[in-house]
C-alpha cells in the first residue's frame, strides 16, 4: 500500500461523544522529518519504500491529514501514585483513526499535537527528548519480545517548548492495537455512565475476547478482567526478566490488553539493583523495579472495582487470584530460558534467587552478566563473566556455578546448543538511559545517525553486531542513575 492510499476508519470514535472530543491538531509551522520506522510501516501494510516519502513531515505533525482522518481526544481518568484523579484524558495527543491489515486493526495516535479539552494547564506539546525516548522504548521492548506500543515516525521543529528548560517541540505517531486504558473503565464507573461502561466492555471484548462476545455484560466484564489480569501478569514478568522499570505505573498508563504503554521516566537496569527507582519524582519508591508486580496487581484491583457495577465481588476476587500464579509461572519460564534450562525442577526458583542475590551483592551489570553466562560451557567461568564481579564475590560466584553445573548435568544438554539458546534469550543490547541520551544529544545537534543505529540494534538486540561494540558496554558511573522525570 502506498502512503497516498492509506484510509483511516473510526470504530472507537464511533462509540459516541461520551468517549471524548473531536478536535483538530495544532501543527508545527515548519516541521522536519526526523525518522520513519520501516518495521512499523510493514505492520500497517504500507510499502517500506514509503519511508522516504516527503509527506511524512506534514502527516506527522497534523499539517496534512491521512484520508478519512477525524482526530479525537479520548477521555479517561485514573489513579496516579495511588490517588484517583478525575481530570485526565488525552491532553497532548489525538486518536487519528485506525488501519486494518493482515487481520489486525492498528490505531494511530498523534502525540504532541497541541491543547485539547483535557490538557488542564499543559501546553499539549511534546519535546524532542521525550519523543525520541518513547520511539526507542517501543522498539526496545518489541525487540525483546515484550508487548508494547510502537511509533511510526518522529517529526521535529524549531518551536520552543518549556519543560525543565526550553526545548524543541516534536511529535510522533504512536501505533497500538488499542489505546484503551484501565482509566477508561474507571472514568465511566466513577461518573456513573454505566451504559457507556457496558458499551466499552462490549467493544473491547468484541475485538480481544471474542469468546465472550455473545455473553451477558456481567460475564463479558468478568472475562475481560481475567484477560487483562493474565496479560498484565505476563507483561510484568517480561519486564522483571529483562530488567525494565516503567517508572510511572498509574492506572491511566495501563493498557487493557497488556501492552507496555506511555513511556516516560523508564529505565533498564545497569547494576542489578532490586530497589532501582528510575523516576526522580517517585520519592517513596512506589514504582521501584522490585515493586512493579505488586503495583500492577494494585492497578488490576482498581480495574476490578470499575467492573463491580456488573460483576460480584466474589467473581472479581476469583479473577484477581489468577495474577500471582500466572506471574510466577511466566517469570520462571523466562528465567529458565535465560539460564538455558529446558525443563522445570523444584529447585530452579532457589537457583535463580541465589543468582540474583549474588548480582545484587556484587552490584553486577544485569544484562552483561547474563550475556556472558550464555557463553559458559561448564569449565571455570570465562574472563568476561568473572570480570563483572569484584574480588570479594569470586568465591560466591564459584559456589553458585557449582550448583548450576549440577543442575545442567541433570539435563544432559549439549553445551553448544544451550549456548545458542541462551544467546537468543539474553540480549547484548538494551536501551540504557545514557545511550538514549547520546541519541537525543546528537539529534538535538541535527545528527540522526545515532538514532538510526540505535533503532537497528534494538530491533535485533540478540545479534552480535561486532561493528557496534561500544553500544553494548557497561555505562560509566556518570551514566548510571541519570535523573529522569515524568516529562521524559
């Protein structure tokens, strides 16, 4: 499909005026194209050759419209840092419409498009820094096999936007199967718009829980909560396995289908630090890395409360009780893959816990350690593995490896095949914050080559890419714990 042939539909917007407000974007006067994502073009069924179409600069800032576009600001609410906020919605973004391709429907969402009725005191804009961070984060999670929204393109400008300082404005087109959040259901529940709540429940079930489509609304809502619980458990298990901290897990940042959503002050672990806080606005550590499973369950409880209009308390509790076993099973499966274990044994959880405690005690780099372990073949550890731990932890490493060797021996697996499988489960490249900042600084100076390199590495993070070794090394001390805020 050519870019000129793209025509948008509007199944969500057609739900009615209760769901948001029709409003036009405020385009940049002089937009410039920064990047188009060929991989997302392919998702949408648009020819990759269209990445070079000059119309992207206009389309990516709302100055030109896709055929059929009817921009729409979605209304929702949510709990932010545990406190309900009724004054939320698309304050700087607009739902442009939907594209159907290969059996899936994809929504296009223009972020940074100007003020909407839900902007409150905000300016409705985004800056180049936050736009690049979101663009890269979607590719990072998707490349690691974790469900995520992604972005189609970035458009920049010389328009000044004030955050912590004056920065240049930018927009991106976010792509997701749905932009419906937990907070959409909370909005209709707390405002007692139960007909709209039922309509939204039916709409999401029709698309994502089709087995429940013909059921009464009480059973649809229960099925949807079970679906959201299962998907959210799988999602957070993936985050914990790869060392990703979201940073601001409010219910308005939780996707109803379990996609990683609304990237802001996120961070990948450098040193293994369970209490890692990536959001410098999170003064209590509510959204610390190790707290994420509990916070996601808390958010699911808030979603369940919204469904209490249709579902009994007993049934809601039964749905939520599925979270922990699903989380534990999925996390265990992912950690076994990282350790090269083909079958489950009762002692695997303790073996993994002992390793994580060793990494925490040694302040060892999480990504580099598992990547080095993927080369281990039962002999004394390779120098690259031993170099990641200080002298005081070498005996502890040898002790853990003795147990690991015994566990591997019970599988009688071929070491070369195991190494290959582990290299496919332990990335060489992750989106460390200091690398993201390197890309941002270059782009701010008009050099988009590091952005292109980073996108390519994140889309194939398990490959060696020997020409890009400097993107896979441990960060300098100055690159750790970089201050990142919600405006990021």
